[in-house]
C-alpha cells in the first residue's frame, strides 16, 4: 500500500518562493559579475593594442595575425575575432576603465556596446543610449532601432500644455512620455491609408508600436467605447503607462492639426480622468494627438483653450529606405485619402465593413 504523502507545513509555499527568489538573484549577480569581468578583459586587450599602435605603429596586418593567434590559443573562447579586437581598441579609447564598473555601459552585454560604437559618433549620445538600455533592459535589436529613430532628439519634444495643468514634477514626467515625431517606419504601408487603416496597421504591429510610444506602456483598448447620457464615443487608442501609473489617450489624425482636435481629445481625457482613473492611485490622465503635420502657433492657441493636459506630435516615415518610401503615402496623400474614404463610404455603405464602425482587415484594406 502506498503511504500517504506527508502534509506540508502551512508556510511551505511562501518559504519555497523565498528560496527561488534567492536563487534567481544569485544567478543574476553571477551573470553581472561575469559580464563585468569580460568587459574589463576586453578593455585591457583594447588598451594594450591601442598603446602598441601608438608607440610602435602596428598596422592592420599585425592585428589580423594577433586575432588568428589568440583564437588558436583559446579555441573555445568566442569574441577574439579581428573585428572585435578593433571594437575593444575603440572602447578603451572612448571610456575609462572605471566606466566598466561605475557607469551604465558596464552593465550592457558586449553586443550592445558594439552597436553603440557602430551607430554613434558622439560620446554623450553613446552614454545616453547606454543609460536607457541598461535602465529599460533593451535588447540589442531594440537599442539599434532606438538609435536609428534618433530617440534622444524626440523624447519630450512635442508641444504640450502640461506645465499649465499639471504640478511641476508631474509635468516633467508626463512630457517624457511624448515624442516628436513618432516614427512609424515599421508599418511599411504601401497603399493610401485613412485613419482606420493607420490604426489597424498599428494594432497589427502592437509590440513595435508600444516600443515607439516609450517604456512602460500597456495596451487597454482600441476604439474604446463609452457613453455619456446616451451619446456614444470612441477613443482611437487607450493605454496605461505603469511606470507613471497614468492613463494615456492617443488620437490619430492623418491630416494636419486642426484646432477642433484639441477639444475632442480634451473631452476624452476628462472622461477617463473622472470615470477610470483612481485619484488615490493614478496620476492625471494625459492626451497625445498624432497628426501628419502642424502649425505650432495654431497648436499653441488651441492648447491654451483647454484645461486638459494635452500634447500634439507629428508622426513620420522619413527614415524609410528610398525604394520603400516611394511606396508610402505623403502627408498630402494621407489627408486626401480621408476624403476619398468618406466618399466611398457614402456611395457604397453596404460594401465597406468600416461603414458601421467595424475595423478593416489589414490584409485587404
């Protein structure tokens, strides 16, 4: 007869969780130690090579031979290629050895550092991206994407009325959630797109869209529906930023900014603030209007006329390769597409799924 299993203590599961957390933290610390030691080794190798080049005039052929001999001596060790030796030399010339221990760059994997060296010429920018990559845990691919999109120039750049309607610290935090322009190159749109098509394309690539919005964004809903005394309204995109604990309302406009857009977005923000936000737990809701162009003075006057904290930002496809950009609609084409779509819905309401508010299939739109 099988003996019954011994009863576990009441606090066993809690105790198990504690031990598992200890193991995870120890493994993480060990990984960081290993990474730091590897980077210090690479820095030392790079410094030694740089000194020989400066004092003895070592050229490329000597570095080629050095890489070959090192790989022969340590066949199981990756990272001793000719290109990596040049990266090591460059790292040693750009950062002091103390940076490997004391600065964010020392918390990055080697592959991330090679991206910083390849894609950036300014040391302040290298340090800026190293800090963000270490803080947010960006992968190598994400780091390269953010550099290509010139994130350091876009964060906090959009005009807003946050200082007028939020306390100073809240205003500064909210401004960091806004970029200008937003770069949606990943959409790869090859046909004219109206707002619904743009929205559909964004949702089809939600992960990349969230990355472009910034750190800590969680998706709440698309065409988020609410009613006020029997009148129905739909918010294009609703997000929650968990790092700042606030709702973020996003409205999409394929044409240039118009003053009436601010009023509607402010209405949405006010409703979310009153009906979804928990004042004791959540920071004030903000609104971001994405448009395909704007007159900054028109934006300034429009934002001055609303009490809701709003920002207006452009979106762009400017970094697309030329052959792909040729297939992407211009701002004017995007604007005219709205008129064409409205006309089509008017003439053929039964043939278009968007006529009753249904989202279109991104593969057939």
